[in-house]
């Protein structure tokens, strides 16, 4: 499932651009078992942590891998 929250999360964290790239990227990481929980987790992470306004980078489990965090003022304020 790729909604705007997932697109924002993938774009910020991994530099994924566009729905086709997102689908291709997700095929490589979504587990076969429990994929529904994984998908809803991505949606929730994008909605509540990697929010459109005011992302909560300090709470994000993807922070060590995140391109947005690495290049933002949030990472300099650690």
C-alpha cells in the first residue's frame, strides 16, 4: 500500500521519487509473512512520526538511515 504518508517517508528517508520507484523499492523490503502489519506500520510512521509538518526525527526508528535527517538541521541539533 502506497499512500501519501508512505511516499513522504520513502522520499525523505531513502530518496525514493515517484510511485513506480516506491513500488519497486517496497518489493525489496516488504516481508512475505506479516506484510499487512508492515504496510500499516509504514503508513503510521509516515503519518505520525515523519509528518508533513514538523517531522519528529528524534522519535524515528529510521533516523540512522534517513537522508532527510542526515541533511537537515535536525541532525545538527543532536
